[in-house]
C-alpha cells in the first residue's frame, strides 16, 4: 500500500512537472516547479495543485451557458454608451491601449468625488444605499460581523424590506470569518447573497490562489463607489493596532457607473449563473463633465491586464508619478518603467505603510526600494497608522482610485478593478491628499538601510523569494 502511494506521488509529480514546463509563465518558475515536483513530490505536488496556476479557467464555458442573453446585453450596453464615449483620436495614445485592455471606453458626463478615509466613504455609501429605489449591488472582498458590518447589514436589510432588490457578493477567503448567521439574516430579509466561488469547475477545484479583491457598490445604475475600503471596523479606525487607518474610495456619478455595474454583474453571473434585470440607461451627472472609465483586471484575461495597465501609465508620465502602495512588491516590468521614468526626470514618489499587517510583504518591499536607489525616486513610510489606499497620480490630470496593490497577487492572481479619472480639478484634489500623506511620513533612505543587521537583510531577501505568491 505504502509503495503504491509513493509511486503515485512520483508519477503525479512527473505529470505535474510536464504541465509546469508547458504552462508556467516564467522560465524561472517552470524550473523551480518542475525540479521540486520531480525531487520532492510529497511536498511539491499538493502545493502545485493549490498554487500552481496563474490563469483562472472556466469563465468562457460559464458564459456559453447564457450566450444569447449575454450577447444581447453587451450589444445593448455598447449602444447605450455610444453617446458618452470619447473618440479614441481625441486622447493621447496611452488611452487606446488602455481601452483594449479594459474592453471599456473613456466616457464624459461624469462626476468624481474623492472620499478620504472610512467615515467619509461609508457615510457616502450608506447614504446612497438609503436612497436606492430599485436595486443595490454591494460587493466587497471582506465583510466582518462587527459594528460597521452590522451597520451595513441593517442598511441593506432596510432596503430589502422596502422592496428594493439587494445583491451582496463577497470573497470566501477575504470573508473567511463571516458567520453564517450574518448571511442568513440578509437572506431572511429578501436580499440575495453569494460568495464569489473561485473554486467552481473541475479545473479550479483545488486552487486557493484566486481571489476576488474588488470593492464596488452601484445603486440603481446611476451612482457607484470603488476603492480600497472593506467592510470592517479597522477601516473606520477602530483597531488600536492599525489606527488611524488610511484609505481612499471614490464616488462616481454618470455614464461611467454603467461600466462599474457591468463588472459587478460579470462577477455575480460567475457566482450564481444569474443575470438580474438592471438599468442600462446611462445618465449624465448634473453640472459635471469629468472624463472617466472603469478598468477591470482578472486572472482569466488573455493578458496580464493590471501589470500592463500600470506599465502603460508609468511610461506615459512626463512630469510626475505619485503612487500609494501599501504592498510594494513590483515585477520586473514595473521596476524598469519606474527606472526609465526617473531617468527621464519624472518626479517619482512612492508612499508605503510604516505599520505592516504582513511582515513578509513589508520586508520584501525593501529589496525593491534598494533596487531603485540612486535614481532620485523618493520613498515615504507613512507613520500615523496603516496605509491601505490603492491610488496613483500621473502628471496633472491622470488619476486612479481602485483595488489593486503593487504586487504579484494583484497583477496576476486577483480579480481587481480601478477607476481611471482624467480631470485637472480631481487631480488637484489628489495632489493635496498626497501632500498631506507625505507630511505624515518619513523618507526612507536606502543608505540607512545598509546599516541594518545581517538578520534583517536575510529576512528581506527571504521575503523577496516568496514575492510571487505573497
């Protein structure tokens, strides 16, 4: 019996090694997996089954189940959006590539309101939910059954009991501690609730790498919210270990909300195979004409959309790149884009957290900070509390507020989304926000890092080795 089990592991290791050689994205990764699978199958084979894939499969097959209805929805969506689309020739060439990556268009007729920290974010979201007349789409990576979680729950239950359709979607890993009673109470009030179900399908059954990290809300197809916050008391600054929590969301009004709605609907369909009736008539924001678009990123895409999006943005910069990156573990392409930007005289500033919630990710960042030394790039360590926002500002009008971190997980493994806002007034608000954050941070001097003890440098380098799965 034991001999048969050993033989099975070795045969499985060889088969998996062949699969790794044929499918793993980088040569280094293929070598590492194939060698370990052949030499240490008892450890490597289970790890490969759980962590070995970077492409999420099954989306196409799922859509095939409702192909006619989905095709009709897409056709209707594009026709209704046409009057609000900005022609490709009216924008810099950068937006042309972003359009193709996002399969979305830049739109006008929008309003964007910057929401700084938890009080302003959830005050805006809960006020919007209370005003819902027809439906609420409420999707977050993480729900907690705490003070904020129950406040959200009560707001959604109130709308559901008032006859408003409520759809709630969460990620199993992000919300792993959410009790069944929380979900059951929502359902009892008439809300429809589902987890994202990333392990649906035979090819995904053992995969734990894929997560839906999106945080989005849409009310009646007219107003939307997207950003870095999750539903938990720490995001309101109530966790003494990480407070004050620093995060950013954006409220959107206008045709761009239809794009955000389309992203939520695609996630809901994957989880439930249902296509609820929604409002697909774009409505311009009164008294505003901001250019904006939604850019979704997914491990099911043909291209590594998040990485390509940020490389494109960095390479387009002429004056400034300011980034907030709580988890700064970039890949080679991002590193080179940052190097080139610094070499051509762009003002590159990157602010990261000074209070880590994950020591391996926190330590790994210092390897990349050292790699980018002596180029004039300024690194800041935010001091008051945990910095979690995922925002960027390029030059004087290009801004992003969304969910992706600057790490391998967001670039290749997570479902993410960001808003791209092209507006000088909004960029000016972002500039003031960044300057306030810089004022509450200290400069990270790579020369000072050289003085750290050997054990610290060893920990940094070991953490960097784990960067692909952090």
